[in-house]
C-alpha cells in the first residue's frame, strides 16, 4: 500500500510516498481503508523536527483522516465492515486515574497518531476502536478528514478550559487557520460574540462567512484598539490564541476583568513576557491546553451530526503531491483545512 513516510527531518522534499506492507489487523483492532487525510500544523513541526522531539523514524505521517472499516479483529464490538469512520487522533492508556476520570489528554502516555505511532496518510491503517468514530452523515470523506484535531483542540480550549458562556465576548486570533476557523464556529454556536483577527480582504470575508461578528486586521499596528472599541466597556472575556509572541501583548490589552487567555500552538515562537501585577489585579487566567478528551471529541462529532458545525476545506491534493500540500500550508495563504486524497482505498 502507499503511504507518506518521513525518514529524516527537513524541508518538504524529505516526504516520501512509498510502498509499504499493508498492516495486519490484530486482536482488539480494526483495519480502515483511508479515503482522505488532513494536514495540521503539527505535520510541519514533525517534518522539520522540534528540539527535544523524539519520534521513531521512519514514520507514516498524518493525525486526521476518514475512511471505511474493512476488517475487524477478534474481541472488537460495535463496528461492522463497511462502516464509514472518522479518526480520533489521541492515544492514551485508558487505565490510569486521569483516563478513568475522562481526562484522557492528561494521560502520562498521551500521544497523537502520526507522532507517537504510524499515522493515517496511508491506504490502510490498523487502529484501536477508540481511534475510530462514526462519520457524521452528510460529510464527504474529505470534509470528515478535516475536522478532528482542530475542532477537538478548539472545543477543549473554549468550552472545557476557558468555560466560555453565552453572551461573552471572545477574541479569536488568526481566524483563518484551521484551528481558528473551528474556534469561530464553536464560539458562535455557544452564543458568544466573536471578534476574529485575520488579514484584510478574502481572509476577513472568510472569517465572517463562518460566524465571526467582527473582523480586525492583525497586520495593522495597534489592532487591539479596534478590538476594544468593538468589545465595549467589559472588553474581551476570552482570548483564543494559537499564535503566541507575535500577538500576545496586544491580546493582553483587550482582556477585561476576570478574562481568560487560552492558548495552544504558539506558531510564532515559544517565549513571551507578562506583567504579573497587572495580571493578578485584573484576575486574569492563563490556560494552556493541548488536544482534548474523548468527551470533547464526541461533542464535536455531535455538533457536525446536528449541522451546528461545518467543515472548512480549503484545498484537496492527491497523495502524490504531499510535498506541495506542505508548501501550501507553510505559505499560510490557506483558509481552513488542507486535505490529501488517498488513491483508491480498495476494499
Ligand atoms: Zn491513561
């Protein structure tokens, strides 16, 4: 079968589409013929290599995808051959205290498909049943492939960590990215007032089209003043940030009394400064978050099933053009998700 494999870290040309043995389904596993897989910023980090990152190579890339169940191992209940599924990308032990408490993303053994073990940019993948979930009806495989990681991350951040309430004002930094677009939809569905940042023009239109009430150009110096004007006297209650140092200082200036800044990603760097006195006087909370728990994943799937959330697919590449797909993601001109289509997926 064909798969995208990483043998060494580097620029997009290190990605190899190669013929590898089809996995054998073991006890307690299912085999899924993948139809589509999506890219995440995580793919870029893994391809480039991060300081301290230990990932076994070669590795099949990919955390998000959708496909069809083709084989079922002994001891698996609840799946039938032909079931259309979406990938749940989190890996965890399922036995420890935090797993049993439903906080699986805090499991000491937590990892992500395509990072800890082989991922889903392959024609076939064998999975634990917990990593496959019934595909929401009405979504194509490409659409279903695009939703898992970003919606899970954004839901966990806004609903579980920041406890966003109806009527609050939320500032979504970088509303045109995959996770930003998911955050806009989740916040708007929650009944929050959504101010998003995006660059002017098409990106601003995109953010509005998926539910942002106001859009501010984050390339304009002093953009926080415009946010404050739009937010009114109570300012912003929740800042959703996946960018980090590049927008951090201006984000802080938008936060009202008791506001929460929830963050992940930090795509512009990993260090910043904080005025501690100002932060405690204003009762600010700073909430780090990564991935999400199973309950959040199920809530996201329910949101799609009920038509409250919608996929944001920007562009679909054939698997052979995976390097171009990475370049397109790195260029940062996308609006929503970049998906690769698997060839055939015969079953
Ligand atoms: Zn665990």
